[in-house]
C-alpha cells in the first residue's frame, strides 16, 4: 500500500519535470516501469529448491540477458590489472549486471534485495525512473563545460541545496566525492583557524582520507588546539553518540578556536528519518558540512557547505574541473525533488522504526546478537560471542551468517573495528514487506549458525 501511495505522489513531479510532450512520454514510460516494479510477480531469486528459504517479495522486472565478459575473464583481469587493495565482498565475489530501485541482479539473473545501498550511496533507488530520465535528457543536451562558463543548473542546484541548511551555512563548493569534500573541508578549517591538526574517530572515512586521526575524547579536546572533524555513525559499526556529546564537543571546540565539521556523507538527505541532516538530531550547528554518496543516488558527486566568514579565509582560489558540471547538477536537483515529492524522510522514520523493532526480536532470540542500534534507515546489528562478555563474534562465524544471507537473496554490509556489525542502509524506496523478508532471512541465517555451532561442540 505504501508503494502505491508513494507512486501516486510522483505523478505531479513527473508532469512538472517533463510536461506533456516527448518529455512527458519519457516520464510516462518511467512511471509505467515503476508501477510494474511495485506490483509484479516474483523473478528468479538465489533460493535453492532444497531449502525452505523466506519468500522474496514480488518484482515483475525481468533483467536483460547478460552478454558481457565471463566471470572467469573478469576475475583474471582483477588478478592481473587491479591493485590488491581493491576489496570485494563474499568468498565468491558477486558479479552485478543490473539494478532497479531496491533490487540488484547478477549475471545469472538472480535477484537480490540490496540492504547496503552501494555503501549508503543509493538514496532514492537504483536506476530510479525519474532520475534516469532527467539524466538521459541532459546527457543529450549538455554534459560538461567546467565552471569557467555559466550554466543555469549549477545555480539552481546550489540554491536548492543551501536552502536545506540553516543560516549562516550558505556558501557551497561542489566536488566529486566524499573524500574530496572532506579534504576541502580540512583546507577551509586550517585556513580559518591556522591549526593543522584534526580530531576524528577511529575507523571513520576522514581517517582513511587523511591517513591519520586522533581519538575524539573530551579530555583531548580540552588539552589541544585542533580543527576537528566528527563523523556521525557509519563505517565504525553504526555507533550512535551519547546524548549531549556533540553539543559539549562543539562548545569546547569553539572555545579553543577550532571549527566543528559535520560529515553528512552517509547520514544526510533524510536517511535518519527525523531530520534532514544528522547534526540536527543532536541540536548542534556545525561550521562546515560535507556531503556525498546519496547526494547523487550513485552519480559521483560531493559538496561542502560553510559560512561566508570561513569561505573568505581561503587565501587561494579553489577549482574543480568536474565538480558542479551540468549533468551532476541536474541529477542532484532531481534527487532532492524526488526525496521531497515522495516524502522519503518520513518513510525512513516509519520504516526505520519497524526495522528496529523487528531486529530487536532477533536480539531476544539469539545469544550472539549483542546490540541493535541506529536511526531511520541506518542500522547496525552487532554480533558477539555472548551477551555477558560482548566480545566480537569470530570473523569466520560472522562471514558464514553473511554468506547465508547472500545465498537467500539479501545483501548486507559490515563494519566496526572487527567487522562484527552488520550494516543495514537500504535505498529509501524499500517497503515494509522488504523489511520483513530481510529480517526473516537474517533469522534463518542465525538459526543456521546456531545449528553449526551445536554440531561443532
């Protein structure tokens, strides 16, 4: 029912974006595709006939027949031509061929429910019909000029984006990724404060980007002059801050001449449900905000937003060849419009509450579920040896549960110091039926784990 209601809200947006001519025909095709998606029959899934797997929700979309490189050829190229640092998931890496909304298909036509969203990057859905149609139209008109020339789309987009942030966060820089956004944010912070150190959290993305980081305890904040970066949730296992922590941190930072940077790369754009930005859930206002991933629904985009005062401190001009090109800005604008028209932030809150309640049942059922935490559609399930010690479940056992979920058609992420936490960050277009299926799959995978453990004793 929610899918049908959501679909109905898109019709006015489609008409406003495309009109009634050729563009309207494109939109109508996209709308029919989406209607088919929401009410179809079950397609091929990875479920084995020998096992009683949970039934995957219906989907009438049939993937195109794959005619590309063979799996063996692709794996050979990876061995010979890729850096060994290029990580892949699963013992037999998944070769993905096609996507639509919350679904992915591999080259054999097997369907998967994507509950990791391209590492929290697919916000409104894989190949969302509205975003896809707008991108195709713009690609046929003008893709790129760089910002040495004016084009209307960057101005429209920057105005849309800045209107979503509180005063005085109104100066916008457009880049291509979260790493670029965080690097630029650090340049701004260092230029403004004349301090070159940062405080960040262990296993957060800024630590990977910069190559170092200092633990963000209040004691360290009080003893040093830092330009800090604080990540919200994310790679470290979807860990939420204690109540009042960020408020106290931001006050200490500013008392000592620093600036507070909020990384919204994963938490922004309504994913947390109650608010559009993660920092708003803590009642604080940052000096600099970085964003990426869901900003473009899979298109490489990023942004930094700061105050006029901090922006004016830069002693040199900034220039980004691809940042803010016309194609990126059209896609970015459409993503914002789809989030608004579809009421996706509210859906994240309602569906997130349902997800947390259902996962909490697993915590009661299984001794190895140590914690279920998160907000909206950004949730973590921490796996432990037992609830008393809270020691991480061994990696081999976690991987067995994870692989079982994949075999039943559910894709999850992993995070935490020991990768002991399953990360759940699906596209915001999922349904309650999808959540029930996902929880059923995780339950079966955990039952399998209990059986394996008992047999090993």
